[in-house]
C-alpha cells in the first residue's frame, strides 16, 4: 500500500467530548510516556504525556486503537474492549532507560524560503531516511551525530528519534536500540540542529541504517496560527505540533512513512515539487559516523 500525504493538511480532528486514559508498564505499573496512539478508522492520533495520560474522542464501537512506543510490544485494542489503565508489555530486549542526547543549534532565524517544504500534520507520524552502508563503511561503523533541518516555532519542543535495520527493499524491519531517544529543542526560530548520539552506542547494520523522526502530540508542542485558505479570503485556524521537519524530494523508493501501526512508501502531492521526477520525499537529515 502506498501512502499519499498532503503537505497542507495541518488541521486536527475536532472532537466534542474526551475520554481520559493512562498507559502503564505491565510489571512496574509506572506510566509509559510519549507513546503514540491512533484510531484506525478515524483520522485521529495523539500521544501520552510524561504521566502516561492521553485523551480520546467519543469513538465508534467498531474502531481499533493502535499504541506504539519503543521498548514495548505494539498493542491493538478493539474500542469496545478498552480498559483503564491500558497495560503495555515490554519486549524481550526492552530497556527502561530513556536517552536525552545533547543538542547543538546550528542555524537560527534564517530568511524563510518558499521553495523549502516543512511538514508536521498534527497527528503522530514517523518520517524516515535511509543511509546505505556502502556510503558509510569508508569512515566508520558507529553513529556519531545526526543533523536535522527543521522549523521550530515553540520556545521548547520535543520529538523522538529511532534507528532501524531494513530489508532488501529498504523497509524498516527491526529497531537497532530498545530505549526511547527523546530530542529536545529548547529555543524557538531554530532551523537546524545537531544531535550527539555517540554515547548511545548505535552500530550500523551491514546494509545500512534508516533514521526515523517521530512527532509527539503534547501540549507543550502545540502551536496555533491563522492562515488564509489558498484561492479564497477564508481565514482558518491551524494547529501544529512542533517542530516542523524539513523535507527534500527524491526518486528513491527507500523513504518510508509510519502511521496507524504500518510503514508505507512516502508519496507526496506538493505542488512545489516535480511529482513526476520526484514522486517521493524524505526528511532532510545527514549523519556522521565513527569507528
């Protein structure tokens, strides 16, 4: 299945009533923070906060909840079987330690360039880029630093980072690490950062490494703004969850998008890119390695 995502879909689903839930560890009963959650039949997604809490709209009895977080088995729950709290089971390689790597700001307050495309659609996603090992093996086998181009308009925002092994089609199949990696951007108007991951010990697999950036729907990430709808005089209220990641066009079929518990090829319909020449997009990320 191919995934098609509009770069102009920033609005969230509006809900009139909410149901509060908590996600906890099956053994320790501690809250599970920063888990991403989707309703399969509804265009709705959210995340748990530091206390493992999240809210859902009133949903149909035939919908399915998907919960995904590093270190735990992915969980699917029929909406008519929801309990509170929701219990997650750690996987065999789970490590409860959360990594919060050092972040260096490389670029601030640059002039906006319309041809550059940034995206954060307001619900949880993972956006990715694959680095074949043939491009890396000359310099090292361990990841050292990750450079990420973005547009952060909040005074403070958070997102997660994952590293995957891939199959012969460059599709993510297995996490290289089993501890969450939380990246914090502590200034607004930031356009590029460098994340130091050398102390996490991420060894590059023989065929390469896929990096995924994971958005989190948190109150502190929320950014509201007004925009005029294209071709009309209608003013719309927009909601984003920062940061917005910068994207670059590609004709490679090794770029993947994760949502609702599934990986799909990441197509686009952005008018600023030549869709015929570059039918896919990937996050604007670069890496450095060490031996």
